[in-house]
C-alpha cells in the first residue's frame, strides 16, 4: 500500500459553533526503486583502523592523538573526536609521552622514527594491504630495481609508499600519458606497484603501456588494488546501467569513493554524484527518477547509507533491491599492544 500524507484545505467549513477542517484527497508519493550495491561501505582495513582508535582510548584514556584523518570520512572522524580522539597534521602537535596513532593510509618511514625519538607511544593503523605495497617496494629496491608507483600525487597513501625508500627511488605515474613518456634511469631494471584504491580498469590500461614500453618490468606477486576496491567497483558496474541516477556516499578526499563515481559514469549512468550525508541531497533533482542506485566508499559507515534511504522515504514510496557482486568475509587482526 503506498504511503499517504494529507494536506490542509485552503478553506474551512463552519457548522454551528464548531470549526471543521476536512482532509483533502490523499496525495501519493512517487515510486522510487533503489538498487543497493553490495558490497559497499567499510572495508576490513577501515574497520580495523577505527577499532584501533577506539581500543586505544579505552586502554590509555583520552586524549589519544591521531596523525591525519584515520580514514577519509568526516562522520567517522567526528564520532571518534566525541570519544576522545584528537586529530593532528604532524607529530610536533603531539605532547610528550602521549599516545599517537598513524592513519590507515600509511606513513613514510620518517614518521615512526620521529615518534621513537620523541619517546611517544605509537600504534600503526596502516591497512595491511597498504603495508604489503610498502614491503613490495622495499623488496624490489633490495633486488636492484627502480620502482614505478601508479597512484595519485599528494594522496596520503602515495606519500607513505614513496616515503619507504630514499627520495628518487620511486617514480610516480598518474595516468596513461605519463606512462607513455616516463624515462626511467634504468629501463632494464624496473618494477611497478600501485595505490590500493585506484580504478581497476584505468590501472590496467596504465600497466599495459608500461609492459609494452618495458617488457622486463616486474609486476606485483599479487594484485595491489585491494579486494574491497575491486569488489565495490564490480558492484557498481553491475548496477550502473540499470539506474537513472546513482549516489555514492563518501568524502570528496576519498580516492575509492571518487573512483566509484567514475566507474558509474563509465558504465552507463551519467547522472552519478558523490554525497557525504543525506542532508546534502536535493531530492527535487530526483523527481522523475525511476531507479536510483546507491553505494558507499570503503570509509563510509553503513549508518550513512541507512540515513540516505530514510531520507528518500520522506519524498518517495521506496522499494529496495540489493545487488551483490562478491561476498566479503575479510578481517584483519588488531596490533598486539591492544590485545594484551
């Protein structure tokens, strides 16, 4: 049965000493079919990072300091601030003897070195799949290869990976054009790694260029783009062509969320947008939309998805279908310091 609401009439009818306001005809909300992409939202690395902050506060008491946003989501950051986390840009903002946590994106080697020098208690919330890329770069370097990193300049994960080796040992490639034109000092001794949150398809195109130009280039032993990025992009491909419009819930500085919007547009849904919260959505723009796709970046909690769906119910008679691309059951262990 459709949801109904009633409008007050523009006139009243008097009867004796009483004033009656009859209800007018019921107004039905427009129908809206929501295709809910699965998997979506928190990945195992983000879940682990958030747990590290929460457990550290429980064990050591507030405040606990966190270098940079633990993950790229303001809702998550503000929720942790309410519990006693203090987010800083650099270690010089952390008081002596304090507890500090490094974000899930990873940090250059100079950061834990400085934390040790200052005798800070530190916990590393770097996603294990990002740490894998770090170790990979170190291995290639130790075996005498120069390393090409495919990624986005300025992203914390890229800064952290490039900071695992001496300056100049890792060359950054952001796109196909750069892959076509890069001139490494030793083209016969090359390897590549990638940021974990890239577009799967665009990265494959860049790798193809590098492999054509440098046939001996060494590849990762296992795909660097993480399982969660791959699965969420596949789920987006599965629903994009079926949607009139699509919403990705995530932060504007979240690489994996931005990639989901790009994937939607590349796979049949031009009307794809990134939103942080339900309050950011102008539902008038979705009048006339029959099927709306919804997904969420790997650092967006499920509560924000629920919030958007509930907001949609205020404007539409909503039906929901979840479309699952790949089940996920990955989890990562917490640091031993928090388990003791």
